[in-house]
C-alpha cells in the first residue's frame, strides 16, 4: 500500500509542477509576436514580466503559510485552477492594464506550486531517500519548461493559431493535470490509513545547539541554513530568470529567428537542466551520503563558467549561445 501510494503521490505532484509551466512559459515564448501584434514595446514587456515576478515572490511567503494552515492539496488545487483561468484570459486583448492584472494573478497562483508540492511529497519519503527521490522529482520543472515552451512554440508556428493559442493551449493542459491531481494525491500516509514515514535519526533528541528558538520554533542551525540558502538562491535566480525569460526574445531580435524556431531553440536551457538535476540528486546520495553542500559548490563553479561563455562567446552564433545556456542550466 505504501509503495502504491508513493507512486501515486510522486506522479501527482510531479505532474502538478510540470503542469504549472504550461501557464508560465507562454508569455516568454509568445511575447515578441504578441506585442508586435498589439503594438506594445519592449519596456512594457519588461514591466509586465516584472509584475508577474513581484507577485510570485510575495506569493512564496503567503503560499507557505496557506499550505501549513489548509494543507498542500487544497492550496495546489486552487493554485492550478487560478493559473489556468488567468492564462486563458490572457489570450483576449483587454489592454495592457488588464493584462498586467492577469499577470499578477497568475504570478500569485504560480507561487503555490513549489512549496506546496514539496510539502505534499516530503511526508512520503525518509530524509535518507530524499536526495535521489528529489533529484528525480525535480526534473518536473525542467521537463515542464521544455514541454511548455515547445507547446507555445508549436502554436506560434501554425497558421490559424498564433500567440493566443499559446496561452489557451497551456491552460487546457494544466486543467487536465488538475483532474489527475484531484484523484491521485493525498497529503500524508496517515490520510489513507498508513503509518507515518520517518527516519530513526529523527527520533533522537536534539543536540544542545539545536534547541528551539523563539518565533517559529526553529533552532539556530535551521535559521542559519535557511538564511544562507535563501541568500544564495536569491542570486542564482538573477541568472536563471535572465536566461529563462529573455532567451526566446533575444533569439528573435538578435539572430532573426521566427517565433517558433526561437521557442524550440530556447528549450536547450531546460533540456540540459534535466541531466544536471538527476546527476546532483544521485551523486549526493551515492557518493556524498546526503552531504550536498560541497557538490552544490562544484556545480555553481560550472554555472559560472557557463555565464562567462555566454558573455564572451554567446553573441557569435546561435550554436554558441545554445551551448552556453545549456551549460548554465546543467549546473
């Protein structure tokens, strides 16, 4: 029973975060064609994208609280539904003010995806299993990026469809995944009559340095780790979103590719990321016994090399640009 439910929850949560990308990618893939059609300029593109990211960032804090209060299942079902309907509405030209409001709504809905899905899958696996499991599970955001971008690019290149269908098609996919999630997922083993999953080490008394502090009840060590990882991830996001958000646009404006060709070429970033996620998760369990800091540091060095390659060589050809963003994504 536990094995069956693990498979169900793994599949449901993997598909959930995979599906979010079908309503996250269309804007980046279709924005050049869309704004040419409706007459908006690059500066407005920037502000609309920033609106999404601001509400996405705010939503990260709110969605964590909502998940603790109402459970991951309810939060994810609401988030997927709102994101799908907001994305579908973007296919209608209501003007830039309404579009900005829809981007803000979508950003908030999208913010439920990661934290709630991690909260949904974590109770089903022990700490010593999570490196390999999360390495495999985390391919969802890379695979979702590839599939979401490819679907949007497909509609851009088909006569009679265009940028509006890039939004509509993505929303339909996410609604389909919503139905699968509704039937497959449950929050905890206890919800289906199974015993809680835990490590023997989790039953040991905490060390002296790990005594709870005030506030959330976190120890000093937990606060230190959360803050360090948060600061680190803050700067990594500068690189990820710069490439992820603007690669299709640059491929169209700098290299003259058509919308669909630029969309397909930009998927190199997500495809290469799948290999990196799998390698990091497997190696951290197999060779580093769950100690992931040193391995992560090595991958960051590799990402730095990719950034230098992109800066000095990425403008020379489409091939060099693609290789550089793939190296960044692998790390």
